[in-house]
C-alpha cells in the first residue's frame, strides 16, 4: 500500500519565483516556501499529488470540467508565460497511479475527467518550483474548479480527498505519497475589488484569519461548514481555491499543522503536516 | 452576446504573440476575426472594462488587456475603471 507521508497547503502567486530570485531565500516568501521544501525533502516522497485550480490555461470555457486528473508519463509548465524566476519545466508523473485514482474515483461516484498530453499553468508550477527542486519527484495534478460558479461543495471536495486516500492506501505498490493543495483564501484578481494601481486585492482579510483559525485547531469540519459557495466568492473571485486545501485536509486526520504562516498582503497561507 | 468570443480574444493576447502585437497596434483590424456584436466591439476598443465586466467577460482573462497594454489600458487605468464597477456591479 501507499503511505501518505506529508501534506501541504501552499500559494501559487505567479511572480513569487522572480520575487524570491531578487530578494533571496531569506526573504519572507523564500523562508515560508523553504519550510515546506525542507519538510517535503525530509518526508522522502516517491510521488506528489497536487490539488489545483487551473486559470483557464489547461481548460477553457468550451470544455470546463469540475474535476479532472492528468494521466501521462509527464507534463510541461508553466504554459501561461512565466513571469521570470523559473524555467518551463518538464515534470515526470506516475500514470498508473493516476489511472487508479481516476478509475476508483469514477466507480465511487466522482465524475473525474481525464487529461492526456497536457501542460499546466503557474498555479501548479509555482509551488512545485519551490518545493520540488529539479522536479526530481513525479507529480500527479488533480484539478478542482475553484473560480467560476457553480463551485463544487466543500464537503464534496473533502470526500473526494477521502476517496483518493482510500485508493492510495489500497494501492499494491509501496509508495510514499505527499499531498499539496494550492490556492488563496481571500483574493480578487482583476475584478472590481482589486487595489488601485494593482492587479489584485484582498477583499476579506477576516476570512483569512478565520480559515487559519480552523487550520491551526485542526477543525476541518468547522472549515467545511464555514466554506459555503457564497462565503468563498465573497472573499474574492479566486476565493474558491480554498477547495484545494479542503481536499488536501482529507489526509491530515484533523491534526494541527507543524507550521502555519499567514501572508496577509496576499490573502493566503503556508501550512505543512508530516504524517 | 458573444462572451465566449470575448473571453477567447482576451486569452489569445496571452498565447498568440502576433495577435498580441496586432491588438497593441491596430486593435480595430485585429478583432475582425472574432464574432462580436457592435456593442462588444465598441466596449473593447474603448477599453471599457466596466461594460465588458457587466457583459460577463471573465475578469481574470480581461486582465491580460491591461497586462499587455491593449486598447488604452494599463494596470493603473484598468484598476481605476474596474473598481468603479463596484463589488455588486458585475456578475
């Protein structure tokens, strides 16, 4: 069986690679990603599963799944014009394991679309750039629609995580698996609630504090109950990215995180669990 | 309403560098390949992101117009205009 060895919640702000390149690894962003990178290295994973919301690059409105998984030998990214600080990577993957996740998921009632011969945008590649140096560990991307209404319910995303966990724990190979959920809690990008002269804004800082209180307490049930669709949209037009964290939390058994760092100016946080 | 076409057009400014250049230099000619209504063309060419937002164009994709300085937009003018749509001003 596969073992879940670690879980992380991480941001994917597109200019963070160039920012850390300029400001150095001792900058706040460099330090916070560094904690996750060191923790992941110590967990010695064989493969990473990342829950992510695509930003209309891998998918578009003419073909827009609520849930999807990438099944191939590997993928490339970012496919949305890097903002400096990172190359376009070729990332290895683990298609047989991804197929098992898809097959068992569909048989359990989760309608998971399949992606082959695909690429990913910054929302997958920025966290990987920081925590998977040289892309040495294979990565399986799992996509959850988190921007455009209607959003899948938080409860459903948590149950999806539980289903994937059952598949992993019954998988015949002895693998060490790390989980990442990526996204913001309160963030508006290019919508009416941005800051003057900026491309984004944090419309609902109190929601960031509230989400982090649930995370710090290991109160996943409380977070799921609070994370209604209206609440997430009210926190910004990418507020539904919280769903990627909620799917990830299905692997943490309500444990308190080993680290939890808020970055209020961006409406997000960094958290990690060694399991 | 051809909101999908407008969304597509915005995304192509990221993906297709020749189209981006055309949108920066002669947008009225560049948009001819898209099936847009006269109202949509007018709003787009004027950089009227409030009207586009109210038509239902995706904000994130519309932001590429500002990022690549298209139709008179930049981060400053885009933010001034979209903020005026107000939190309840769109979809």
